[in-house]
């Protein structure tokens, strides 16, 4: 739904409201025309139902208004003596249309001026409190702060698996929800029921034409007080999302932007940047990126020990398991006719070579292939995921002979843009331009794979290729101007991160917010509650900032204790008086 369509929709709602309530306005001592004027009619209605005028604001906030409409329907009916449980259910189940019946067909309906708005029963009081607690929580969750838990290790050491975060949506400006019919305070899945929390057609074949999807709001972001900067940690809607539930993929799913799974990565490239990756290091506009102090990127390293690996050696490296195996193949085996083809098929990455052997990262599981290559599993060499500082510190200690940084070099079509003409690796990618809103780039068959998803999926154009011609919306195109900004997101754990190196650019309309605070951190979060251990040193720590993270948990406990003491004596004083 575009802006014009949405205005028309709002006007239709106003007409529906006028036709269904104008007689009630008159019975309340107002003029019939007051029910017809947008916004003003809502202010008048709040006066009629004896509710505060600021409620009007809630009626125009997306998602919040879906919670408020039933409340207003019920309150309107109660202002005219319709207080029964049946009346309440009829109002809700008919989506407010029961008011039409009261407006036109109930002759003896009378307006109750100065109606007591307090619930008559304990149940009513409880329901009222719950409703407005949900409204308040939804307002905060949707437009201010959203909780988030780190599910993967892609940002180790900065953010750990099991860190519970508060994500600020107001830093970059909160994104107005686009999916109008959705459950409050949940993302894409209803807890327990394990089904979609929203109403939308997710079939790619009918996504654009579905009536349900026509109800989606256009993209709109509230003003923020900062832009996404290079090296910011950013939460965003996963561009490649094909999941109903996180970690449970389903092919052929196209979800609304605001219902895509949330990811968190570090923004390493901003609009207008020229990005290159060499041996795992990111270069922006030709210069190597300098990361913040708390960012400690991890890379695979080839570790060689005296003798062979033992549990003690693994523990010395601060790890529980190897990150990868190493094999060696005699040079004589590599002279065989199909040896190179076999090496490529097994996706073996060369590490080094000596006078007799070539060493590879990877496994050869097939015994026939193993016999053909005469490969041997190395028991004194393995791959470990380490920071460069860890690698330097561990080298030469307690039987560790050497530690060398590993880099993928075999061309790989699984990395962006998944095109044979633009092959690279997660550690070595050619120069990529990060699109900026309003900028124009030349467009030809060679560069089309880099920008095709932007043009087609993110900016909604029809694109076809006819020989060497590119047609956008039926017209020959030799250039393209971008409609929005794009970003390049990567994990600090360079070899354990699914990020832009695989699915490319992150559009600006996918940006959710930035994590600001760790309120809880649990080690072993995925291993069952019996194995949970609270990382107390990370509780109540900030995500950003210089120096080592500092926990403010003790200060929080002190303030909480002070409040309870103050509240105790305050209440005691009231009793005494």
C-alpha cells in the first residue's frame, strides 16, 4: 500500500465511522457533522466516552491503534448503556459494526453523561489493567526498545551467545510497522503455537498481488538522532530470510520486511564506500579498517604442536574442540591425472607445502578417495578459531610449535554475488561499491549480478535480460539510480558468520536498531537449563564504548534496595499519620 492508497483507506475509515456513529454523537449533545471531520471526530468521541484526549494519539500509531480500536468500541457502547458481556463480545466480534445496529435500530438508547469509568468488578479491573499494560509494552517494544538474545557466535568476543540485549530503535529512528495485522509484542512466530504471528501471503508467486499484502503500510522511519556509522553493531531484518521460525528454514517463503528474522552484525561498509576483503581484512576506500577496541575479530589459524593434540593442548588454547582438521597428500599423488579435480571436488584448501607433502584444511571421508590421494590425517596440526592476540600469546608455549593465520583462497560461487564471473572467497573479495541513495551506476551484463537483487527485490522493479540488453520495467537500461541506501554487514568471527559476504547488501529499510545494553548473559543457553551459568561480569554492561565492559549490576541492586527502603518508610509514615 503506497502513501496515496493509505490516505484513501483512512478516509474510508472516516466515512465508516461517520455513518455508524452520527446519531450517537447527536444523542450525546454534539452535532452530526462533528462525527465526520478526521481527528476532530476522535477528540469529540473521547469527550463523549469520558476518556482523555491523548488517547487520540494512540489511535493513529500503527499496531497500537489495532489494540485501541476494540477498547474504544466497547467504551462507546458503555457510554450509551450497553454494558453487558454480550454487548462487549458483539462489539469485538463484529469489528465495531455492532455500533451501527445501536446507532440506527435501538430507539431507546440514551447517553450516560459523566459515566463512572472505573470497572465494577475485580475481573474488570484486572482486564483493564492488562489491556493497557499490553498497549504500553507494545508501544515501547515497537518504537523504543526491543529485547533481543544473541543466538550465534558471529560477534564473539564483543557479544556472546546467550547475551540478552536491549536494542534501541530510536537511535536510527524507529521503523513504522508495515504489517498491519499482527500480534503485539512478538516477532514472526507465536510462542507455544509455533505459527505465524501475522497475516500475510508469503508465497513469492502471489506476494505482490495478494489482497492481504495490499494492507501493508509503506516504509516510513521516524527521525533518529544518528545515522548508521561504520563499525556500528546493528540489528536488522535478514535480507535472505526464508524461515517461519529462526533456525528452521523453509524454501519459497517471502516474508514482509518487518517480519523477517532479526540478525545482528557489525556494519563495515556504509553508503558510498568502496569495499575490498584481503586475507580476511576489510579495506574501505583502499585503507585497512581500524576496528573499535572491543572488537576482537577471530580467524581460523593453523596450529602445530610438538607430538600430537591432546585435551590438554586444546584446553590451553581456550577451546573445547578443534575448529577444523588438516590432512597431507604426497606430491606423487598430486601428479595423477585427476588429482586436481578430486582436490577441488573435496573443497580442500591448501595451507602449505614442503619437500614431500602438500597440506590441506578439510576432510576426506570417502575411503576410495583417501586411498587414491594417499592422504593422511594430521594429529599434530589442526585449525582453531583465535584472535590474533591469542595466536601471538599462545605461540611457543607448552608444546605449541607454531600458529599461522589461515585464509580461504579457492574461488567459491557460494559467496556474493553467487556468479561464476565474480568468484571470490569469504577472505578474499574484489572491490564492491556500497550503493548510496540517489547515486547512479553504469549497468551492463557484467555488473548486473551485483545489483540485480537490489533492482528486483529491494526496489521492486521488473528486470529482464534480452541478449546483451537489460530491460527494467520494459525499458532498455544502461544505468541505474538507487532509491535507498545500502550497508555491508559482517561478523567479527570471520569464519563463523553468515553475513553480507554470502547474501550481499542490507537495505536501509531493513535496519531495526542498535544494541545498547546487556541486561543478562547466560553461558550454555542452548544446552538446557541445568547447564545454564550466569556470566555476572557481563550483566548490566554496555555494548559500545571504549575499554573493557564494566558491569553496573551492583549499582542497580543498590538503587533497588534504596527504593524499597524509601518506599517502606514512606508507607509507614502514612500509616502513622
